[in-house]
C-alpha cells in the first residue's frame, strides 16, 4: 500500500467501528476500585447502616473515644449481617455475569443468559422439588439439610436444561439464534409450569419456603451460605484460563475452532458444567435473578472488546459491583422492608435488554 | 509428475449419509508444492472431499492419511499444526477486530512470537486499513480476506515447527472482487512454491486454470478427470460434467473457457 492510500484510508470516517482496547491493568484497577467502593457504600447505608466515622472502629482499628455500646452494636451488624451479605452479593453477581458471558460464547450469541433461556428456571424447579419432596418425606427434622440440598438440586436441574438446550439449538456445529431463544422460552415455560404445580400441591409451610426463596433475596445471607458459594466461585475463577482462548475461537464456528486446534467437545463440556454449577448455586441462594448475565458482558464488550481472556475476569468484577449495588438499592428503597432483588434486576435489566435488541437488530434478524 | 511422496492422500474413501452417496471410492494424492483445484457441478462432493481431508468428517470407508499417518489418529491440536482450512462461510457475531481475528491463527503461541506473522498476513491481503475495524462491520469480501489472513498465520506457525503442511480452501474467492481474487491466487501459489500442498474448491474454471497446476474434476461423487489444465479442461469434459456448451481457447499455452449455452 502506498502512503497516499494509507492517508486516505486513515482519513475515512471510521470512528464508530475502529476499536482501541484499553490496557488490562487500567481496566482491572478501575473494576477492583469499583468493587471496594460499592462494598463501602453497602456497609454505610440502609437500615442499621454504619456511617463512615464509626466504620473504622467496627472493623477493629483502635479508635479513641468510641462509644462502647455503639461499637458492640456496630461490630455485630458488620461481621454477622453486613459483611456476609456483601460477600454473597458480590460472589453471586460475579457468578451470574460469568455464566452469562460463558453462555454467550458457547452459543455464539450475545443475547444468551441463563435466566432468559430457562436454565435458571430449570434449576429453580429442581430446587423447589427438593424443598417439597424432602419436607414431605422426612418432615421438619431434615430442614437443616436444605442448605446443602438446594444447590445440588439446582445444579442438577440447570445441567439438564443447559444440555437439552444445546442439543436442540445446535445442528452440525451451527447454532441458530432463533431456535435457541425460542427453545429456551419453551423450556422456561415447562419449568415454570412445574414450579406452579409444586406451589399448588405444597402445604403451607412448604409454600412459604418456596415463595420466599423464589422471589430472590439476599436477606438470609449467613456465613454458612457464603461458605457454600465460595468454592464454586473459586472453581469458576480457576477454570477461566482453561476455556478463554477456546471461546474466542469458537466465535468462528465449531468446525473452524476445530481447524484451529481446539478440542471442541472438551470445551463444550467444561462450559456447560460451569454454566450449570454457577447458575445452580446462584439460584439456590437467591432464586432466579435475571439480566445480570446479559447486561454486564455487553457493557464490557463495548469498552474492552469481546476477547474472553479479559472479558471473563472483568465480568466477575462488574457483576459483583452491579449486584452489591442492586442489593443495596433493594435494602434502601422501601426500608425497613426489602424489595426482592430478582424483581429489581428484572425491572432494570429488561429495558436494557430491549435496548441491546434494537441496537443489534440486523444481527438477530439473520 | 513428481515422484515425491504425498503429504496428504485419500485412499478409496466413500462417504454415505443415510441413502445418499456423497463420495464413491475417491482416491487422490496431494504432494507438497502442488496447487490443486477441485471443480465440479453443485452437489458433486467437492466440499465433502475437502472436509474429509480436513478431518471435519470421517469417511464411511477408506482412509485419509496425512504425512503417512491416519488422519483420525491426530488430536485436534496436533492436526492444526499440519493442515489448515478456510471454510466457505464464517459468521462472527462478536465485535472482534480484524487484527484479533488474524491473531487467532497463532493459537496459544505468545503474542510477540506471532506478531510479525500477523503483520505480514495483514499486509499480504491488503488489510492494513481495516486492521482495527470490527469484523462484523466489514463487507463480505473484506471478512473473507481477514479469515484467509488468519489461516495463513496458522499455516506459517505450523510450518515453522513441522515443515510444509496442507492448505485447504473452500471457495475462497466467492465474495472477492477481481483484484483480490488474483491476489488470493498469487498468495496461495507463493505458499506452494515454498513446499505447501494447496487445495482449493473453485467454481470459476478460468480462475482454476490460473491457480492450479493440477485440476481434479468431480462428478456425482466420483473423480471424472485428474490432471493438468490442458488435459482436464476440454470441450468434452465440460459438456459431460457441467452439461453446458463452451468454446475452449488457448492463451499462452493455457486453456480458457467461454460459456455458450446450456445443453
């Protein structure tokens, strides 16, 4: 190419589609600062908030002239209520965003989200079944088991729905966007019908358990629950390097990923198990929370590009920020009562989803 | 014809899907340094043969051997070092830039190690103005060139470690303008000169003549002709296989085809 050609090419108006990616260090610095900032915000506002001046003392720093009674109360709120709740909100938000990003890569479709295409509902149906069946079979004496039973059941339900969805939507290595979304709609309808049936047959106590949990809330956050989520979150983080490059190349198509040297079957298996485990544990803690999985990766792709080596870890951070923020809003909006977080994320996320849909009309119409 | 051993060969391969026979007892041997065009009417089995050679599909019977070893014994990662393939339609729904797509050809090699190969492929295919553009915003032909550049990077990476490989191209010029059709053909021929076996499915017989030193004509899943352009591109062959009337001319010792009418 001559210099004249280069000049004319450079002067063409390309502003909308020329992409310069920001440096990784800068992105992670901003995101981690964001996580810390929202965590700080979440401790200071809402019912029983701990204002900044008292926070340092409650965190254990030796502060002069702290009121001992106030300090004891602050310490209790902070360590047994606030911090586990923030930790769980952060981890669940990270898992939801990560499972959305992985699912979008696996299905080569920016609109995929576990909550939207019935994977969360499948998990919720399995978990609701576990509530009713365990309660009917063993009665109240086994209620303590629900902490362990719910995630396992939800994981199994999510795994089944993801696998079925993949089998339906992909044919000869191509996945159809329309079939994928419609099949997801049908699967969600089936799972929701199942949940409806369970609600219908459940007795009063079971019904209270199911509805409380289905609405989705982090108000019951405890250290044991955080202990349930943490291993899955850790596992998911460790799995990111295993699948990131594969998901990049999978964007070209299954056959093309194979030509480039990717073991596509292995990549698909790891991705499906990861999506199911993350969705399952999220559903078992706070019910169906939608749209975090769509909104977060979409925003990040605009800024840092679609490469999964950076998109996946960044999604974890931004997902954490978003859900801690949403949970704080849920606590404050109608204080001292709490708005169910699933309703809040749907109310904010659904319009955003429509916005993406309009922007990408041409892509989806094909 | 050279007596060098074949880099890749199909040995009596048959491909049957339910009742339909897509390929029937096809044997071809491809040597390093050869440029081979596969031509034939729609449904003759051209793409099927290419996908068998790439390892995408497994034959119902017969075997494909790459560098003397059965193709099915290669792991996908190992295979990627010896054969590369450009598919006909690649649809990317995420905003990767041209540079990012081309760099995917380098696999998991460190970014610095492949940077010069990426630069070279981008320059060779006239893609410098589009380097930082997002692929989904480009025209079909520009996207096709980006994917060809990606495949060239993969080829160069594999050949650096393992010697000459196989370059498979499925209708690589389908969206290209004339200038870039010629550029693609010349680029592919340069690879053959350095020892690569280059195989392309082509529809345009004149382009096939310009590209290939050997043309394989497929018809109904069987090899109808296999030889140099003057042997294969004849009135008789074209009327039998393509069912059209043509007049064949000659220019600089190479045949050219003028379409007349349907039979």
